[in-house]
C-alpha cells in the first residue's frame, strides 16, 4: 500500500524546509573579531635574517636607542641589544605580544637593555630615538612620516621593511632574497643635519 499523496507532500515539504534551515545555519559564521581601531597593521614577524639586515643597514651601534614601532614579539630590539649592545624600546598594541616580548628579552638576557610598552605608535614621542624600525603598511608609513620628520633629531635613521614613504626619497635601498627565497626590500632614511656616518 502506497502512502497518501498528501502525506508525501507534507514530508517532502518538511525535508526541504529542514535542508534550507541547515544551509542557512552553515552560512551563519560568527563575524571576525574587530581589530583595534588604532592598529596600523597586523603582526607579521620579520625573519631573523631580515632583522639583521635592517640593523646593519641602520648602522646600529652600542650608543644607539632603537625604537621599533609595532614591535610584535620584540625580536628587533632584542636582536639590536644582543648583537650590538644597543638599547631599545618596542611599542605594541597587543598586550599578549608585549608580555611575550618581555619574556623573550628575559630569556635572551637583555632585559637590562630593552623595554616594551603597550601603546599606539601614533602617540609615541619619537625624539629620544636614534634609530626607528618599522614593518607596518604603506598607509601606516605615510601616517607616521610627518611625525618621523618633525620629531627625530638630525642624524637619526629610519628603516622600513617592504614599504616606502611616498615621495620622501630613501638614502638607502636594499633588495635581497631570504633563506626561503622570498624577495625582501628595505628602505633607509636619515634625518638631515646630523654628522656624516661612514
């Protein structure tokens, strides 16, 4: 005996409704966590080889004070302290990364030379720095440029990984391949008026 047509129609419609509900539910993904409005770029760590090149390009020495804007896990100022004995300050919005940086500095034995602050880089007083390192974005560089030019002292150096500063011409440019054969580009600017460097 076959089921009545009305019964078939009922169950058919019920199955279609259930399928549509499941499809709708699957597409109902939670929205991504909102980024801090002050964040100028996501954290992407520079490989150690790139960090070494940035520090070499800036001619970092033991008398320098290195500011890293958007310092992530702290590797740039930590390596500046480890390799050159330079002092350094990292500025980072993410509290977890600041804590990680402090721990990384402790493990590297350079806590006496470096410190880290949870702070929007657009609010940092840049005037004490002799070297500034950045790996942010093109837009972030352009936002930072007036502050770099007005606050840094003559002779201070700025090194950017990947992104330039618009029509502010760099005094140094380096393109190379890292250990993974990825092409890397570094830019160097020097605030005019300082003593010439070798």
